[in-house]
C-alpha cells in the first residue's frame, strides 16, 4: 500500500499496510516522529485516543496479480478503531501541558502503549480520553514490531484482551528470551490489573 497523503512535521515518515484474516480486513497507518519531538508524539497519541486529530488519509491499494490498483481513504486518528503508541515512554522525562478528555462517542474504543512502565503513566490518561487500555506494560521493555503484530492480529481476529495478552507475551518471550512467566508479568490488560489488585487485598 502506498500513502498519497503527506504527513505534517514532526511526522517524518508514514506507511500503510493491511492485514487480512478470512473476511476481515485491518488497515494500519503508522507514523514515525522526529525523536526531538516526543512530547508532540505523545500529545498526538492521547488526543487521537480522545477522538481528536482526525485525518482522512488517501492511500493506493491493490492486490497481487492482474487486479487494478485503486485509491481509497482511511479515517485515521480519532476515528480509528485502535490507536497504539510504540517507543520511549516520554512521560518518564516530560510533563504534557494539557491532557485531552473524551471529545466524542466515535473516539477509538481501545488503545495500547508499548513503552516502559506504560500502565503507571498512561492508564488513567487513556481512561480520561475515553479509550480502554488494551495492552500496557509494568516494567522496562523493548518496543519492537514483533510485540505490535499480535495486538493487530488479535484485534483483527476478534480475540479477547486476555488472549491478546497471551499472544503478546509469547511473542516477546520468543525474541527476548525472558521466560514466559516474566513476559506475562511484563504485559497487562484491564482485567488482569483488577485480578491482581483483588489478590493483593486478600
């Protein structure tokens, strides 16, 4: 897939790709930010989670073989089904000037943050934005693509948060060799967080 709509700085690169499973199709728009502007990246992410930063992105899509390439538009940002932040947890070093609250009912229903200790820093901000945290982290981690893939695949296949958590843990252990128990502790989701809190109270 080719992106025809150019992003605005500090986004320095944008790609689009799709995942297909049976009759379901997932289109992913991925933006890469200039590292100096990490505060802008986090602000854009949380604003999108609240339903802002809506962008209609024009892409060129086509299948293999002799089928023609066609143009299409993707509603991204605040109208996406899922928004994900992948990278350094800039909230460990910076404070955002203003954290957006939920802007409308069509905002992304779920969000994930693949960054160090993201549950501590992002969970309440995402809830304020009106977006349910799908996968967060409890410790230091390497935010690499093999961790994002099972989230997207699980979303496409309609898996539960628990099932996606297991798939993410398995993928992380495969590449980082942490041991599956450690990987399962590293990643968390809302239901798991609640169960852990209940166990501690007992």
